[in-house]
C-alpha cells in the first residue's frame, strides 16, 4: 500500500470510528440534474405512461394531481419515476398515493426550490435519509450521485469507496429486490459501519466488499451503473480506477460520479502533502485530464458539470466539486 493510500486509509478509518460511536405537466419541470440526453429520455418515459394509463389531471392551489389506472407495471413505473424526481433539489415536491384501483401522483409546485450553491452539493432529501435511517453527516462526499444515476428497478450498482454505506443503501432501495447494490471500501472500520447501517436499515439487496478501487473485486460486466462520491480524487492512479470501472460495467452501462476537479495546477508543496491528499485537495486533476483518462479507459458520452467552487487560502478558485457522467459503449 502506497504512502497516499496509507494517509487516506488512516484518515477514513478514524472517521469510521467516530461514526461508530454513538404529477406531471409541461408547466412543471422534471429533474434538474440530468444530462440533455437523459432529460429527453425522462420526458419520453412520462409521456409514455401518460398515454398508457392517465385518467385525469387537475391543478388547484399550486398542486397538480394526476390520476392513473393502476396495474403492477404502472405502479412500479410510477414509483420509479416519482422517486427519481424526488432526489433533485430543483424540482417540486412529488408524492405517490395508491387509492383502490387508482394511483395518484401529486406535485406541489409551491415547495419547489432552485438549485443554487447553498442547496445542492451534498444534499440528500429527508425522504431519502429516512428510508435508510442514516443521518446526512454520514456522507463524506462532495455531491449526491443519486442525482445522476437515474437508477432503475432490477439494475446492479457499484459504489466506489462506499464509506458508511449511504449511497449503497439508497441505491439498493432504488433498484428494488430484483436489483443489487455493491460497495467497495478498503478500510475494515468503514465496512463495519456500513454493515451496521445496512442491518439497521434492513436492506438485504446490498453487499459491502473489501478492496481498492484500483482493483475492484468483481468480475467483468458485473454491474449496470458505477457511482462514487468524492473518492476517485483520492486514488494515486486514477487511470487504473477508471479502467476498472469500465471493466466491471456491462456494455451500455453508466458511470455517474461526484468528484473534485482542478481549475489550475496546484503548487508542488500541496501535491506532495499527504494530509492534502486525504483532504480531497492534492489529488484533484483538471477537467481535461479527467476527460482524457475517461476516453482512454474506453468511455463515451462524457459530460462534466461543475457544481461548486471550493475556495482555499492561497488557492482561490483552484478546485471545484463536479458531477461527471459517461457511458460504456454498447456492443453491436
């Protein structure tokens, strides 16, 4: 294990020990954080279910209520779509209600908020956190991969550097009993915290694996989606991480991570500081370098969205948190 890995491991093992102690209309926007391609897909999915099952749609006092004929397929699809809309801080409040032979989707536009610097980043909705019984402070990341991944029922998900397990458990809820979520972490302490959180949340379709993200303990084409939350920047060999992420993805699979990137070359003394590596600073690389590494690993459809600049003394504007999306090309 390198000096960098030692520094990162020691820092996050200490963190783990601390944790171990005690309705759809054209007038209302869908999720704000999707890429243009995925946004078009989401809108098409809503139009399809409207065409197939919509009975009525009414608006009163800022709330739109859409009523659908229910069936197992309709209920599953509506639950997935509503859950996907709920995770974005820039959408209105979405809720689903089953009433006899009908299911209602309500959208409260009066509760919608804009996605500004002080509301995004590491934000998770109250409903998300309550669903797994974990406090938001358990996330040590720089964003919310749930905003990017658009997970679907039955999919297999891998979280690189899973920490206390929040994103793994949320993913497991999203993909349902037919899907599965994996987390990889190199520290026994964090794995113990994650497994305790899993037991508390009673999530059975999740597995936490010990390993490094440069050498993922899963076979080729094992998962549909790879997520991560401010961990890849901690790796000394990021190209190895991205090659591994590409390897374990099935053809057509998605890469959706939150990470730190650099706007400018960091001073040599910063890049040599093990403490700055463990603090998600020294290991950042530029957007161009990140993009090139993804391309070299075989990814396509690469998109980098800056979400928030981080101002450090002497390095103002030098680094930022970002959402990074890409795909593994589908085979013919």
